[in-house]
């Protein structure tokens, strides 16, 4: 299956003229180290080390658990959020927002014990209308390069990217764009070489941009259409080169990660997208649910060809590509298997639902968690689906788990003595 290869060399960043319909703003040319000190034993950003929701080979996370079984530790999370855990080295990072205290924060836990090491309030005051009932003020997942943390928050009617040290000290904070709330905000940063890439599509006119990881200087920026959209930029190796793939606003767009030069752009998505697209190395896969349902496959070579498309609704949970097959868990709980090159549907099967969390593949098994915090562990193949286990932990979750080092890091809401509170669980045998 395709892997994303990170650039681990010093890159000279420069500003190029915009191509296509996007308008690019100039940043400052800087030369910075591109070192990224993370490993396959980590889950350093949204969708994991490989950026595709697939844990590295050799993982053996538990397949059964409860509040009393296979729990290594659990820790309370003050406030509320839907971000996923980020796991690097001996630490776990997660975001949260406390509406009473008017804070948006990053919290760090010890990976082995679950003890809270620090909490940094990134914003105090300025909390903006969060949007629909499934949204929160802390839905963006932390990205970590081993030395710094990067996080997006919607605050005071704008989206900001903030860099922290591994010990929680603020390094820099930059405004990405003003933001008009429709459903909410939850786009997560993507790290590549010497930059961190962020996005904030909205009805007021959004942006996709890259900041230098060390200095915070703007490297490149493209204005986006004035449409609501919720996807995160994702970096994939497709058609022989690394590309930033970004879906939504009726477009599938590709940029060079370091320069921002637009590789290609086609009308291959719906207006509002949530999922992060995967690839089979040749095609990239877009899905959405408004104003139409669709799953589409676009050639990543810049030819503009849409290889295939169907009308399946896969709106929120992101899809996975495994050995030439595209798998999806729909919002309503139907698992699909298509041939990635042709779109031929091989099978579909209902397992439960509804789903907001994105499924994760680990140890050859798919872990799919419903909104009521039930996790179905199944095996999937071109021949079909087999149930392995069904596990309940807590009462509610919208966050995607992180799976690395043979452990599962899961954010849930549970009710204790009539009080609802968020907890971070570390599960392992």
C-alpha cells in the first residue's frame, strides 16, 4: 500500500506566482531546518504517521476492552473537544475548550502513566459560535514534529495557528483568515519539511496557507472560494511525487507542499467536505454529503480525469485504501468495499452507527467507533467483512482514536454520578 515519504533535508523555501484560479499572497523567503523527529511508534498528527489512518505493520492493540478490562490508564480532560490524541515520544497531546472559563487549550499527558504534565491556554476569551450541535471549540488535532506542537483554533471570528514547544510554551501565533461560522471548524495542521500547512474554508472566503515551522513566517498562501468546507489538507505521495491534496468548495486541489505552486485543480468534490482523502498511488479519493452524496476517484497526475464516481454518502468518516481496495464506513454505519482503480463495488454490510469518528486500521483489523462510544473491531478484505468484537467505553465520542505502540488512545464522554465528563483512555493488554 502507498506510504507517505517525508522530506528530511534542509529545504529553501521561496514564493512563487499563483497558478489557476487561486490567488497567492507573498511570504518571506527563509531557510530553516526540516528535521521531523517522529517515528512509526508515534501517532504525530491527524490520521497517524502515514497520514492514511493505517497504523504501521506489527501492531497488536487489544481487540476487547471495557472500563475495567485492558485499561492501562485513564485521565480526565477538563472542558470539551472532538480532537484526536496526538502521541509522540513519551507524551500524549490533546486539545480542549472550557466555555465557562472561556479558554482553548492544549493538554499534555505522560504516555506511560496518564499523569497530566502541563496545560497551556492558547486563547483566553473570544470563543466564537461553535456551529452545529456536533461541533466544539476544540475539534482540530495537534500536529507534532518532535520539537514543536502546531494547533488551529477558531477564536474571535478568525482562525489562528499557534506553535508551542514540546513543554507547552508559546513560540508564535499567526492569523490564517477571518472565519464566518456555518457548521463549525475542525481542520487540522499538516507538517511537511520545514512548513506547517493549514486551512480554513468558510462562507466569508477562506485560505490554505503554509507557515515556516520555526519562525512562523508566511511561506505561501492561496485564497479559497467563499464556501463552507471542513476538510483538512493532507499530504500524499501520488503519481510519483508528494502533493498537498485538499478537497471541498466543489474542487479537488493539489499544491506543492514547500512552494505552494498549484499542481492541478479539478471539479471533483462537493461543496462541503469533511473527510481527508486517501490515495492508492495513482488516484485520490474524494467524498462528501452536501449538496450531493458522492465518492469520486481523481487521477493525481494532473490530467483532470475523474476515473469513476458513485452516489454513496460518506460525509464525515474518512476512507482507507488497503491493497488496491477502497474501504469506507458511512455516517449511517454501512461498510463498503470498492476496487480502487475501477470503483466496482465488491460488497457492503451494515455494522451499526451513526459514525462521526474515522475508522483506523491496526493489526489487520478495522476499529470503527460510533457516536455512542461503541467500537466495532472487524476484519475486511475483498471477500467480505468478519466481526471480531464489539466494545463499549463511555457514553459518547466523536473523536478518532490514535493507535500506536500496541495501544489505543481514545477520547470519550462518560457519565459518573450524573455528571458528564470527558476522559482520555489508554487501552492495552
